[in-house]
């Protein structure tokens, strides 16, 4: 779901970097842009997604009129960009300053911080559009992540690709995890309870001889995961394979020197 669809890029940059000047005319400014963004983040966190987030709701939560909100944020699209940059500050703090850990531990930390960010603020997955966020906190997060793979012999493009690969893995599995949580809330059943309901009906129509691999592998995975899918296992398994691939790339670059 792509929530950011338009807006004035120049004006958005000014808002993100705090260079946009508020209009002198009109009502007295009783808020700051930061307060508006923080209120919107709180509403989105409470609702778990962006479906019900509107400028009107944000204004009501702050006790001001909707039109006065546009004094600080010119559009909903601009607000979403500012919200994403706002929560990136949490990731920057969690990542801290570059330490003495090796690149593998560093990438594990990058993955963990992004995983926690997605689960803490599920709505960020609806804001990601494939275009980079260009706010100061977002760029600071990117800078800190790149430091993990600096000096390994990778090209600049490869450094960017490694960080992007980690992001893509984390975001993909996080989406599955969040959707699984929503399914539990929607149906009132966890995976085990769901299987107890659907299993007998499937057994009446499913022929293991026709689908031998699906029967064998599905049974083994289900017994281990206690459900059709285990996002935490998928996260750990995929990250381990990803790190193996990065290690191979680093080895190839070292061998070519």
C-alpha cells in the first residue's frame, strides 16, 4: 500500500529540515510542527495503520481547527513523510555510534533495529514507497547503517545494495508478521486454533499421494512452527543466508585486490 502519492517535494524538504517559515498572517501559532507530527505518530501507533489517520483527527487530538493544522503541515502526504522521518530518530538512537563489532554483528544490529521499528510502528510499512526519505533523521540512519560496511572493500554501490538487501528482508518478513497479528485479532484465533478448525475439513479432500512433497514438508514445518508460518524463524533464517552471501561478496572483493 503506497500512501505517499504526491505533494510538493521542495516544500516537503523545507518542512523536514525545519527551514519552512510559518505564515505571519492569520491566527497566532500555538503549536510547533514537531508537536503536530508527534501527535500524528501517536494516532497512527494507536490505530496500527493509516486507514483512519486524517488531518481532521490530528487537529482534534491537538484541540485545534483542521484548517489551522495546514499552517504547520501543508498536506497529508507531507505529514506522512514527516512522521517517517520522526520515528527514524529512534533507530538512530538504537544504532548508536559505530563500535568495534565486526560487519556481521553490525548488520545483525541494523536488521534488529529496523525489525523493532517496523513492529513498534507498523504503519511505516505503508509509507515506504521505494523512494528514499530525505529528512535529516532518515539520512542520519542511512549514514549510520553504511558505516557498518565501510572499509570492507565493497564499492559504494555494493555498500548501498547490502543495506538495501537487509531492509528488504526485514520489511518483507515484518509485513508477514504484522498481517499474522491482524489475522489473529480479526478471527479471534491463533494459528494452532485455526488449524484445529480447518484441519479436519482439509483432511477430507487432501490426498497425500497426489502432493507427496507438500504433505511431507508441510507436516514437518507445521510441527516445528506450530502453525503455517513462523515470522521469527523466517527472519532469522533469511538473515543468516543473507549474511552468508555478503561474506562471499566480501571474500571475492578481497581476493581481487
